[in-house]
C-alpha cells in the first residue's frame, strides 16, 4: 500500500510549479527587450498598450505615459531581436481620422550602432501630428489677416487687384506673339484630337456637377474680377513679363514638337482617367453633398478639453458578412471602367446572383453556430425589438398577482 501525500504538500507542489511557470514566462517574454523613454510635447491618443511600430510593423507597445509639466514622457519597449539605430526618432502617427495613434520609430535599422535598453529620446528627436483645433485656429488667423481688420484695413488688397487689371491693358502685341507660339504647340496636340474630344465629353459629367454649385462658381468669378483690377496697376511689369513669356512659349513649342509621341501617350492616358471620373460621377456627387456635413460633424465631435473625438465606427457590413463575400466576387468594382472586368462580371452573373440569394441563409447558419461573435457581427437582429410591458399603450404588464401579495 502506497501512502497518500498530505494535502498541504500537494498544494505546496502546485504553488511551486505555478511560480516556476510564471518566472519562466516572464524571463522568456521580457528577457532581451529594449526599453526606451521618449519625451513628446503632447500625447493625445497614446496610452499603455499603444502599438510601437517600425515601417508599419508592430514591434512592441507603450508601457507607461507620465505627464512632466509642459511635456509628456512615454516609456515603451521593443520586442527581443528587433534592433533600433542609436539616433532613432520617435513619431506619433494617426492612421485615421479617429485619433487611435501609434508610435513609429524611424528610420529602420540598416547598420551601425544600436540603441541600448534604457536609452532616452529627447524632445528634439520626437514629433506629433497637428491637432484639429490648431488647424482650425490657423485658418481663422489667416482669414482675419486678409480681412478688413488685417492686410486690407486700408484697401491694400483692393489696390493690388486694381493695379493688376490696369497692367493687362495695352499689351496686345506681346499677347499676340504669345498666342502665335502657343498655336504651334496646339498644332502638335491636334494629332491627338480624337482622344481630347473623348476627354471633353467625359468631363461634361464633372462640369454638370459644378453647375449644381452655381453660387460658389459665381463667388469665384467675382474674386477673379477683383484680382484682375489689382493686376492692372502693375501693367509695366506685366508687359515685360509677357515679352519674356513669348520667348518661353517658343521654347515650349519646340519641346512639344520634339516630344509628340510622349504627349500623345499622355493624352491617351488622360482619356482613360476622364472615363473613370465619369463612371464615378455618382460617388463624386455624393462626396460633394456629404463632405460639408461630415466636416461639421467632425468639428462638433471634437472635445477640446480632453483633445479627443467622440466618435465610433458604424460598419453596416458586419450584419451581412456573407453579402460582403458576394460583393468581392464583383471584379468590376476593383477597376471601374475596365471593359475586361465588366465582361467577367457578366459571365459570372448567375454565380453572383446565387451567392446573394444564399447570403441570408449563410448568415443564419453562422449566427446559429456562433451566437457570440465579436465586434457586433450579426448582432443587429438580436437587439430587443419587443416593447417592454407597460411602456406602450395596449401592451399590458404581467397579469398575475405578485408573490408579495399572495400570488404564485
């Protein structure tokens, strides 16, 4: 008969094993890491756990963020085996509008001395992105500087525009020579007239969108008229400039004549670019309509006291993951306007339609087999949709007698 070990001895052995495992894990994960301290002027969006990257690849994380008066001291570490140049810099990078930042160490190591663990990167070798409130304040300062209380307080901007307009008068001869030289260059461009005509037709869609913003176009024309009046006052200087321009255009004409093939190739590419612009007319129009509202919402979401944006992403595709896979089958979305991709989509139309028809069934199967998917995937239909009893007229509460009053 073997004697059983006492319970206290078994518990002691378990504690020793756990301690050995913990010490081994810490030694393996922390041994050889490079710890660096960097001083930044600000650290908005940087917190313990923030990624540390080199060339966009995560190589460590931030361990501690400590305010030091007018500066912030960030303690970070780099994983074992990753070498850093001794004179490396630390830069805060914002990959998106929402300030979820990371710390980049630049440049990547390519030889020479390496940074030792415990090194310090001074504030002279660190950089932070410009905050939204500072950018907005700069635009406000620029507007005030050019307004009636700034540079135009005594009409200086108005006089400049008037002088420029006067300068344009009486320079017909110089302008004529410039036009003659420009016509030589236009002759070369005429060889690509077919591509240019297609470009103009495709740009018509873009011009149509501009017509819908007639008020802004009128304001631009008014400002240009004021500018011309200012330029007229500098007519003598402008006359000399136009004379020099005529000689420069002669050189341009020769350059165009000597590079006809290259210019023709560029015109062909411009035709393809304008075709893509025409195909994306709906998207461009939507951007012009929603961009002002999005910018206003961004400014309203900014909290100047904490230096953060009160925003969260809303990704509707999370409620239809099977539909996202069907969308990836549409190759035409990868390169709009490409005839080959459009033909491939037409050939696979039946498969795409079948995939879209089966998408709801696949989503139900995925939700049934994985009821607790992360990031809110397929969680929209699981939200409460039945009114709480007693909150809606006609929807009565529980009709039974409460247990406190003798009910079951």
